[in-house]
C-alpha cells in the first residue's frame, strides 16, 4: 500500500477572487479530520494516525505492524478517500466535517 500524509490546505469558498472575503466570519474551508495518514491501493484505503505507525517497525520504508488491527469497508469512502478519488462534492461534504 502507498502511504500518504494528509495536509489540510485552506481554500476560499468563492472562486471569484474579487469577492470580499472579509465580509464572512470564516471564508475558507476547514476540514477536520480524525486521521492524518491514508494508506491506498487501487482496491481499498485505510486511515491511520501517525501515532499508530509509531508502534510499527520500519525497514526500507516499509512498515511492519504486527499489533495493528486492520478494518476495511470498501463500500463506504472516508473523507480523505472521497477527496483523493475526486468523488462527487455532495459525498465529500457528507463524509467530511466541514
């Protein structure tokens, strides 16, 4: 699995740069995530915290995690996987705490 660290980038709600952003209390998106790492394959994805990976042994950039229980639900995208796979914005909004 490829492992990605998730970084949140604040993006303005309006694509029109002349829109007066100062009039809104918070004119930027704020996604609040429960995990900061995402492991991905073409078939599945799993969310982790960097603290989870601290319990693993890393050899040549491969993490061996003998004490980690893996839970996989293929039919339900997470917030981060919905963004990664460019799923419909309504689904992203429902999955992400925005």
